[in-house]
């Protein structure tokens, strides 16, 4: 399944908020949220000016076995 986390990105490309939209369990939530601490983005722009935006970060997982 997919772990889906909505992220808010500010004008500098930094993540300012994270919301788990689809959880695969608390342990996976924690690992995905921790991974997002190292992510940085090129901010969205409107008329050439950086603006805040929201995106979904999708982490696909497959069961082993």
C-alpha cells in the first residue's frame, strides 16, 4: 500500500507542516515523517514569485513474502 503525507511547502522550499492522510501504521508513519525532515523543494511560483503550496508525498510499500 501507499503511505500518503500531505506536506505544506513555504516560499523558501522548506516543509512547514506534515499531515498523514493514509497511514500504514505508527512505525511507518514515524519513519516517513522522519525522512521528510531531509527533503527540500524548489518552491511553487505564481508570476515568477515563490508562493506556499501543498503536495502529497507518497511512499509506496510492498509486503515481503
